[in-house]
């Protein structure tokens, strides 16, 4: 099954595992879990709040 992927080098979306000579990352967010014990750390690192 193909999933949309994101190339951080050229800022484009693709279905390939490698694009522009670099690995691509999943374009989908992680699943939401209301009991996530590390959610506070992740929000602090990302938003600086």
C-alpha cells in the first residue's frame, strides 16, 4: 500500500521512498493518544511554551 511521503530537500510530496537523492519521511502525523506521557515534552520542544 502506498502512502504519501514528503521530501525535505525539495519540499515536495511523493510516493517514493527516496527522492532527490535523500530519504523521504511520512507526510502523515502520528496517531493521537490522549494518554501520551511525552506530549508535554514534544510541545515544549516544538513551540517553546
